[in-house]
């Protein structure tokens, strides 16, 4: 499901009266002691979480009718099916929403290696049992253990991405459906018809408008999709972009009835940290009001990795993830402005379209690109960034943005020139679509899994997806 905390921000910059907005925000449940903030890395970092909880924000169980309508089932575990890190650079650059695959295999503090979507639920259940054994009431144990689960997820995301999370927004399945209905449904487009009973996704091909329950099935489906969780992430990003675009272009929230429905939806199921002045933040957030927010996915190395225990997970290179996430702020250790850097990108391998897609990634991070072409300079032993000096800050910044490529001194390069040369070993952002080869044990993946190209929230009309 989609972490719709972004929608709570979007509604604040779509022309709705500030009095109405303040009333809506005041209805949202607030939580404290999450361990947020405390570091300046050049951006405001907001963790948006979609939880498959069968309760609302106040711990009230969903009705049987709601469970059936939402295809919620009877599972009582609390997993985070959607994890998005929204990075809003402090210098006014475009915001970036980074999706983290739910099955990303990470080190969970206090638990060990596991899927990132289990950090919340596993920690919560362990804490709940311990509290109950200590004689704490069930209600209080639920409250404290839920806080522990949220804290664990925040720490896990911070450890993986290298950022300090500043704010937290969470929504459950019911809230997602109510929010979608409150804005009159969302337009989507499918390349082919789907009928997948586990998620309840049953849609024809082509453009269509989904109500809340249908939208939940749309963004939860991962079975029978070519790339599983990565394709589900694309659906979530497309949906969020459509939500932003609709709120901005149609100004649906000027309707008093819609505003009331929205207030009810957010009040029942959305949770925000109590230190977040959403109104003040929204006044500063001009990018969303112009639709200038990009949706991307962290780089992964294998979407079909098998652990020693036989568990299928998504494998990542933490160093590459941190380098990629750091690049989204547009800041480097030396305070370099990406707009001052121009890089030529060359394809020296056999992957069609690689240079063009990597150039798009660099452009998405604010870098300028020059020549984008095939390499004719002779054999190259591996992907690299060429510069007159290997310590050149511009070359180092580009190399970091592409997952940590080596910078090689090229005596023939002009002062300040930056050349990216890509071979078949490249495993960073911008890879064209490919089918990963499953691996097992500790062996590396044979083919890195690609990240989908960025989506623009200001796009016209829904993007067709699988």
C-alpha cells in the first residue's frame, strides 16, 4: 500500500484556505519520542510509512466489512508494505521521494538481518510480549510496543540510507482507501489487464479511475508482475504522482464536503510526529505546489537473492545506497553545486541505452550532461569516471552519485572535464530493465536489478504501467 503522508503535505499547498488546513491537521494523531532529527545534512527528511495494520490510528480494529472490502485478511502482524524517504533539500531544489523495497535485506537494530518491512512488526511484537510478561496492561503494552516498532524502523532506515530522519508520517490500509475516496478517486493506466486474487487486483487494460478499495489492491499487487516488488513500487510512485497532480490541477479540496471527508480520513488513520509543524513546512515547500517532486527507488543488486535460510529477499549494497541517497540533496562534502558540473557519459559496454539512462539520472540530481554517446577511446577494464586529477571534486561528486565509481586520472582530460565511461560491470542507478539472475548464499548477484526511471509529479495524465 501507499504511504500517503505526502498527501497530508500536498493538501496544504493546493490553494486550500489555511484555516481549513489547520482544522484538518489538528485532527491528525500525534506521537512523540521517536528519536527524530538532530543532524543537518542539507535536507528535511520525512519517512512516509504505509502499514498493513488491521486497526486504525487509535488502535481500533477494522470492522469485518472493512476487512472484506480491503482484502485485509486475518493476519494480525504489522508490516510496513511501503517505505518512502521524502528528501526536501534546504536550498529550494526539487524534492525527491525515494522508495525502499519492502523485502530489502538489512541489519535491523536489536534483531539482526531481516527484511526491512519486518523491523516495525518484529520489534513491536517482541516488546509487547515482554511488557505483558512484566504485568503491563494489554492497552499500555500495545501503545509502548507500537512506539518501539516505529523507533526500530526509523533507526533501520537511517542506518541503511545514512540520513537522520527528521519527521514521520504513517497511514494504514483503511486510511489509504478513505483518502482516495475523499479526493474522488485516482486515475491510473495499465498496459495489460490483471486478475490477481491475493491483492484483489482485477482491472482491465487502459486508463481508468479507481476508488479507495480498488486503489489499495492496485498498489499492493506484486504477484504476477514481471519484477515483483520493484514493479509494485512503480505502481505506488505512479499513484502518488497522480494524487499530487490531481490535487494541484483540479483543486478538488475546495469542496467543503471533500474537505470533511478528507479530515475524517486523516483523523482516523494518519499518524504524524508531534514535533512537525506541518503548516510552517508547507509554506516553505514550493516544489510540491509546482508538481516538482521526483519519485525514485534506491539501487538494488538482486531482487531474487536467497539467504542461507532459504528466504527470498532484495539484496542491496549499503555503500551504494548511502552514496545514492546523499546525491539527492545536491550537496557534497565540499558544498559543491551540481549545476556547476557538466559530465560527458559514454557507453563502453554491451548494454543498450545505458549511457542515456545514466545521463538522465545525473540530470535528475541537478548535474549538467554534455556528450552522451558510445565510447570509441579503446578498451576499458571497468566502469569509471575520468578526470585530469583523481581528487577533482566534480569528478568525485559524479562518481558518488552513480553509486561510488572509481575516479581515474586521465592525462588527456582538460582541467575540470568529467567523463563517465560505463562498461558491462556497471551496477549503479540508471540501468535499463533486465531480468535479474537469482543467487544463493553469499555469492553476488549475476545481474544487478535496475531502478525505474524517475517519475515527475507534474506529469500530464497517468503513466501506463504493468
